[in-house]
């Protein structure tokens, strides 16, 4: 991805309890990547559950729709990076071993703040 095209930083806080909100962060990140933007998504609060093994495989935003895991894989293939908030992992009693392979890693508040400050655009879902 070309850095000179800008960057999009997406904060995803919604999880499986609101499935209709779960596809949008991945879709928007994929669009940003297709526009040659650097795209990163960080999952906080209940959003970390979308990175938990076994959750996104069984979740759809709408009845009969595409599975969330397929949105995740499409975004990953487009070059999107995914990170989870360390405090949110603790909130859900999760660890690194609970995360799907598409997740790039665990980050803290300072990293999240730095990414938001440096991004061309910050989106929140």
C-alpha cells in the first residue's frame, strides 16, 4: 500500500451482540485499501470478540448474508491490518491464543492513540 495516499484507522467496539454492525469496519477498511490507503483496524471493548476463534465463522450481519469471517478474510487479503486492545482482551478473559490467525497482534493505549493521531482519517464503529 502506498503511504502517500493516506491512512485510515478504524476503531471497532461492537461485537456479536449487535451483528448488524459487525461487517462495516471490515468493508470500510477493504475500501480504503482498494484506494491505496494504509488501513488498520483496532478492536476494543466487545469488538475483540470478532477476533476470537470460532466467533466470526458463525456470525452474519443480516440473515442470509455473508459471514463476518469472510469480510475479515477479504480485508486481510486487501492488506488491512488487525489489532486488539490488551485491556479489552482482559475484559473478556481472553489471551493471544484465543485470537484468529488474521489478527496482527495485541496493542496498548499508547499505540492506539499514536495511530489515531497519525492517521489521515479515523472511523469508529
